[in-house]
């Protein structure tokens, strides 16, 4: 990750963008995220169905890369360590959503009552 952060930093510096305003980068993340979401509008394809559609895969890959580059831009501009940040978040998420509560393969992913129960509890308590 450090190597990629370095590439992003170099990319920004070469263009004089190392002092981008975080609000502008955040806007760009959301704009690109919306462009990614457009590729899922009006359908409800499974991952297997998407992987089988080369055109859709290429479009998703492009938009996802745009989102990720802007995310790295934000981290570099703010001096955040991406690897540490992601590892810390992953540990919190693993604790928040224990695997044993979500491993049931008979349910559709994302439909678990346990997810919403935990999510709402965290919101009430003001946790992230």
C-alpha cells in the first residue's frame, strides 16, 4: 500500500494537486461512486452474472478504480496511512458483525435481521 500511496503522491505533485481541498476530493469520490452505481441501476444481477458480462465488468472496473484513486488522493492529501486505517476499520467491523451471526448460507446476503439490529444499536449508542 505504501508503494501505491507514493505513486498517488507523485501523481498529485506532478500536477500541483498536492494541496487539493478535502471537500473537493470527497465530492469527487461521491460523483465517481454515483457513476459506479449507474452500472447497477435497473437490474439486480448476482456477482456471477456480472462476472459473465465482459462489458459490464470493464465498466465497473473503470468506475471502481476512479473511486479508489480518489480515496487514495484523500488519504495522501490528509497524510493518512491507508494500510493502518483499513486494518483498524476491518478489526472494528469484524467485532461489530461477528461471523457466527452472518454465516447462514440459507439467507440472502444483506438481508439478515442481525445486521439491522446491530446497526441500529450502534446508531443509538452513537458508535461507528
